[in-house]
């Protein structure tokens, strides 16, 4: 090969390589996992996390920035040559951060404020599902406690009481007795337990079955399905105790067979994107369907307009695609250029929570071992912060101990092995993440 053609090829190579700076908004385990995965792309120079947490910037290329105001984030994105922004949690989405970035001509992956209503109002989501024939539980909406109590008396238990607005995964009470249901109604409508988010409630038919989380990326037109996963919402083993933001997850979820996968696409995901379009809303971002599956039938428990936490940790642990390039293409409406590629391994993440979680968590406890990693293990940080070079607890769900293995059992062992390496005073965790699925594998 002549020197000239070599130079030509090298130049072409350089032109094809975009060195991108990426901004991620959020501070949880989900955002740490996103930053970790994006930073592995050889087309990424810097990953900024706003604000990140005590361990999210421990990898090369990842920088925490202490900014949360939306206008300041816009200024940061402009002055730091950010190629695109990704939004982790629901709150900034429901506040319209995507609309604000786009008004300034900035690329951002996430749904508009209008589209994010699918998550920010359960009433909106239920009405949307009913009018688009998307299978979901029967329900009624209430703002007055006496009418809600009368409805429970009529329907009996078990029954499910949900705050209409955002409540960090804690606004759902699965009442096994009528007494519990009446108490939940009083807490939400009379005692204002969730503030405005609980001033309107949904009372819903109790569904039995196996849960799964099904998340897709949508670029406004085309859909890229992520690997299936299953969260564990209850605080305690055997699905006992109160609902939390999620105590552990694994991927893939064997309950989502190829047949169920296809059903989810045709009965839930496609009609949702099409239904929104009919209402004049283009959906760009992550769409998460929380599903109940029973004997081949699926029903939607909830929609989220973001990736799940802790589902993201095992999902991205298995992703073979370059996540930064996927997101870049999604921002350009070109996600159809990519096909999903996953490691054959299972991945599993168990949440190490602080004392009192899901109540007010105990903070400032020193954490040991949180920088441990191996080829099959990683510790994703969530409620942590760094003080004088030490990592301490700073939230309810503190760390996501994540492992990978050829079988669900070996992923389980890899993740749980970390519980003897990483710890802090008051740490607690579920001992049974993925156990129910083992009989399906
Ligand atoms: P959601 O935030 O609506 O997904 O509810 C949180 C959790 O409550 C779900 O993951 C389920 O475990 C449970 N849940 C919600 N709705 C129902 C329902 N209709 N029947 C049974 N369990 C439910
Ligand atoms: N893991 C449940 C959620 O992210 O909403």
C-alpha cells in the first residue's frame, strides 16, 4: 500500500470517529451504570454526570458536575461541547427538561414533558391505555376519601391503591385486607402522605402473576428493545414488606419468552407509540412497561418514561452494543441502524440499602470495599457521597452489587459474593433476588 493511500485511509478513519462528550442527568445506580457503559465507547472523550454520586466518577473519562438547575445545565452543555444529553430520572422529564434543551437546539435523549405524562400521571396513563386497547387492570379514580372507602367496601380485597403522581416507587399499596386499603386511602387523601402526588388516587384491580420489566429505546419512529429484566419491588424476601424503588434485578427474565416478547411488542409497545402519535406526541426516549404476566397473558401495571433502577445495572452489564453510538443514533432518528446484541450471560444486581429504607435512611456511614471490581463483578453506586476521600452513605438505596455468569445461579453467586466484600453499618439487602426465576431456567 502506498504512503498516500495509507494517509487517505487514516484520514477516513479519523473522519468516521466522532469524539463525543456526553452529559447524563441523575445521581442513582442507573446513571452510574449508564456512565460506566458510555465511557467504554472509543468514540467518547468525556462523560459528565450531573450531579452523580460518591463513586460514579471513579472510572477514567467520567466527571461529576455539581449542577441541577436546568438553565445552568444548558449553559454547561453549550460551553463544554456536549454532543448529547441523556436523562436518567423521571423528575426532570416531568419538569420539561427535554423541551428546554431542544428549544436551544441541543440534542437530548428523553421524552418531552407531554410524553412523560405516561409516567407522571397514573390517571393519564390508565385513560391512555383504555382508549388504545392496551391491556391493563380495571380501575377507578378518586379525590374524595368517602367515595374511595365506599368503592373498597364494594370491591373487597385484595385491591391496589396508587397515588396518581410521582412518589419514587413508594406510592403504591397492594392491600391484602380491606383495613389496609382504608388506611392507605386515609394516608393519601386525608393525611397528604405524598403531598400533591397523592391528592388524587387510583384504585385498581389486584393482578396475580409474574412481573417483568420491558424497556425499549424509541427515536420517535423506530424501536430498539432492550433485554428483558425483572425487578424486586418489595423490601423483604418472598415479596413481603412495603414497596420500594426496587431491591434488585436480573436480566434476562426467562418469563419473557420469544412469544411473550412478540406479544409485548404488538399489544403494548407499538400501540403506545402509535397512540401517542395519534394524539400529536412523538415519543423519543426510553419507554418502560412494567408488566404482569399470567399464563401467556400480559397486562401493563405501569409505564415509566426512563430506564428502570435497578434494572439498568444488569441490562447494561450484558449489552454488547456501543451504548454511546446507540444513543447518538437515537438522537438523530436513526436507531434502526442498530440491532440489539447481548452477552449470553445472566446478570444480577442486589441493592444494598441503608438502615430505615424505605423510610428516612440513616446517612454518613462509612462504606468499605465499594471500589471492588472483577471481570464478572461491579459495584454501582447510588446513595453515596465522598467526604475527605472516604465514601459514605447518602441515601436509601446505597449500592448495586452486580455480577455476571453463564447461569442465573452463577450470576447470583457473583453478585452475592460482593456482600462479604462491600459493607457499611446498618446495611441490609434481600437474599432472594432471582430465586423465583431459577425454576424457569
Ligand atoms: P407500579 O408503580 O404501578 O408499578 O406499582 C409498584 C408495584 O406494585 C408493582 O411492581 C407491583 O409489584 C405492585 N402492583 C401494582 N399494581 C398492581 C396490581 N394491579 N396488582 C398487583 N400488584 C400490583
Ligand atoms: N425499578 C422500578 C423503576 O425503576 O421504576
